[in-house]
């Protein structure tokens, strides 16, 4: 029987896990009375679902619909003037949800708060750009990487990937080496989709290293001296170059661009 | 837009003249020598004044956060070199510290001394690089040559320690891999003297009162404190706007709580103030390095934390004791399994707040790793501070933000 590989999470997995092993948890502490964090928790009141201190920082779980009001309270009443980071974690496989976090910093107290909320797949979150301008780029990156829509963002557009990209690279369903769209992206864009067959997967990647080619680059991972014979008796196959690069378009019999 | 990009006819994307109004759209980069890497900046100009600026990033995207989800914790460490490649050790350290906080371990004293030394050497290297490229962008060619000279000597120090000049990987999770080589401290002390001397007698003598330099930098790229906070500016960009906040002082890590150094602040909020700040920070870094030399001599020669569940035993033990070898084998083949939990650890990299957010589900692979890179947010700021400036100042402002695209695009 073929080994089962889950499709909803294609990221790196340990090849062996002791079946009786239970992962411990980073200790979570209660918010101490009279501390700065207690004032923060009191200021937020019943908007907090859960709060604790993890590795010296207050973590506050809230409802996703209240993210703007919570961050506004934190900024105006608790002195958290800077949003250092904002992003998401993909929990679609387990819960069908994204976990969003906002990392805030209070400069006068030198304290940090992480506001955490969860949204369902396909739900949008309210933008916090009116409060923290740093969220402008951060939310765009989150949209680019996870496909999470942000309501009322001034310019919600892909930021790191090209504008015409398909898929969101940091999803757990997205493979590390890219999906089919990613591997044919340049060919599709320059020549058109119909040229996938003509160019072929072997010429798709101009940086591809031939198996027996030790003249220009030795085999990755099995380095050998320059020009060594590593064929082990196998017949040498000529290196095939992309026809689209070498072919003289005017002289050749094969008319590549049939659309003209 | 009359000409549409198509598959075969060339498209002059750098200029666009045919518009209804008087503005001209100009494309700056991504291969512009002053773009500090791969910054593409689309500027809308009215005459010589910038009306709209749109920073476009992503030309150096390598998916480092994605790679982190597919690598064990120790495997990923050399990848962090490629974030801010001007000061690699700061990235290695920020990542190692985040994982250490997750594991709840602390590096031994000598490792801390060495790490703090490397961090400060990297800070000076990075600041010298900033000075060199910033001066070159503005037009001071000779400063570039002088600053790179001292930077080379600093990279020689790094090479003596770890064998690499740019991609150091000089820090490990739980400590450092090597002790300092013989004679390194003397070389370090000599280099500190040299940097101090050069900062005072070459760079500052050439630039600080230079009429052209002042005309090009003063009142250029002014960022108010509120703007800086709102845009997520950190490090010299924030201190250059009059906010005295240095993570080394306020949330001390490593040995910074024991060290005596000042946090310079510039009240002018302009590029010139930031330049002065960088110069002052270099002097403070050499001051820290001088204090660390006696600390090293007093420390015990232990380099890696003792946490057999997470960190391999020293080589002697692995070679002599069976159980240490078995643990080492498991740690190398499977990778360490930190406890479940999430952690965000900020550090003061030369560019600003470099933080790693790690979400662990108890697996040998991080469930999510987010690298909070200072340059990313400083690039976002460009869309606001460039508006209203003149095209001649654009390069000055980009240089003054000191962005490095390895960590912008990740």
C-alpha cells in the first residue's frame, strides 16, 4: 500500500516520533496583581477571552471582530504606541482557522503585548492601518502569504510575490518547492501556456544540472573531479538544450509561433 | 498608458510620459546602484518634486520563512545569515536567542561574552557599511574607500573567528561553536583603537562639518517621533527621531545589562542627525568591546549550554561516551523538539529591532517562524517620507534609512 501523505499539510515532518511522547509546553504564568500587565488586562475588560504571560510577554486572546477597538484601547490608554509585527499562523488543517497576532510595544514601560485572534477560512479582518501605519506593509504581506483579506486597507495588493501569482506561499498546503503554477511561471508568462509541451520540463529550468555533466558543474551532493567519468558504463546522452533558445526562428522548419 | 506590455515588443517601463497631467512617472530600480539591493521605487514627479512614491519589493524573495517550516531548528540557522547579510551574526544570534527562550536554556558565560563581542563587531561592520554606501550615494567617494578599509579589517576578525567573511553562522543554539583563536583579543583591541581613530580623524573630519554633506543631509528625510513610532521604525531610525529606546538597554539580553554604554539620540529627526547617531554608536560599540576583553579572560571555558535533550554534548563526550553519542545521533537525524508554545524575542540588530516569532507545536520543525525585520518597515516608511521631497534627495533618504534587501524580502 502506498504511504499516506496528508494533503492539508505538506510541510517538513519528522520521520520518526515516539508514539508515547507528549510534547511539554512552555510555562504560562498568571498576570501578577499590581503589575503593568494587570492594568492592561483591566483596561481591556471583558474583551479578553484569555490572558496569560508567556516568556515575559502578555498574550491576550480576543474576538477577531474586536481587533480594532482592542488595539485602539492599547494604544490610547495603555501606551502601546508601536505595532512591531503583525502576521498569521495557518491552522486550517486542524481547525479550519487562521491565528492572527499583533505584536505591540510600550516604549515607556518597555513591555510587549501580543494580541491573538482567530478567523475562519474566507473571513476578513479589519485593518488597523488607521492606528498603526506599520500595519500597512504587514497586512499586505499577510494577504500575500496567506490570502487573508483585510477590510479597509488603503492598498491591499500583493507585496512580495508578483501581482499575477496564484496561490499563497505560506499556507501549509503550499509545497516548499512550489506548485505547478510556480514551476511554469516564467514559461507561461514569456511564451504562453501552450508552450509547456514544446519546452518540456527538462528545459524549464535554465539552472538545471545534467546528471552526467561534470564539465560545467559536478553533481550536487556527489562532488567529483572536473571531467571525471561517472557514467558507470551507461551510454552518454547528449545534453538537450531548449529548442526555443537555439532554434533559428527564420530558418527552422518548425514554426513555433503558430498564432501569427 | 499607450503602450501595453506584451510578449515580444520591448516595453520602456522606466518612463511614462503620456499622461493627462504634468506629472511624470519614473521607475527607480530594482537594479539602481543606489537602491541598496533590489528596491523598486515608482515615483510620480511634478517637476523635480515627488508627488507619490510607491516602494515595490519582493525581488529578493527566497521564502526564508517557508524554509524555516521545512527545516529543523539547527538546519535553519545558516539560512538566517542571508537575512541581513551585512551583519550576519546579528541574525544568527536573534534566531538562536529566540529558540533558546523557547527551550528555556541559557548560554554559558564565555559563550555570552563571545556572542556579545561578535554582535558589536558586526554592528561596527554594518555601520561602516552604512557610512560607506550612504556617503557614496550622496557623492563622497573617498569616505566609501576609507570606511571599507576598516570594514575589511573587521571582516578579517570575523574570518579569524569563524572562517567566513559575510555569512558567518558564528552562533549556535545554546552557545558558540568555537573559542576565540589565539591572539584574537589583541587584534580586536587594535581594531577598536583603529576604528575609534578613523571615526574621529577620517570620517567625522571629512563629513561632519563638510559644507556639501551638511547641505545634502540637513533637514532631509525628516521623520517626527509620532510618525516613526506609527510606521514601526526601530533602531537608529527611531533614535534619530528623538525617541530614546534601545533594546540593549531597555530589555537587556546577553551581557548588555552589565556593560556600560550610552544610547545616543538625535533630536533633529533628519538624515544628518541619523548620520551623527551612527558615528556615535560606533564609538559606543568599541567602548563595549573594550569592556568585554577582561570579561572574557575571567570566564570559564565552556561554550555550549548543558541541555542534553536539546543540544549535543561536547565532542570529547560524544567520542568517549555511548549515551552522548546516541543523543547526538538523534539530535542530528531527527532534530531537537522544543516544547509547545510561542515566543517573540526582539534584539537590537544594527538596523533596528530584529525579532523572531516562533510558534512551536512540539515538532522538530517550527510550525511558524516570522522574522520581524527592521528594514521591512523602514521600506514601508518610504512611501510617506519621500512625498514632497526633491528627486535629488530621494537617494539620500533611501541611504539614510539603511535598508538591506535580504531582510526586507526574506
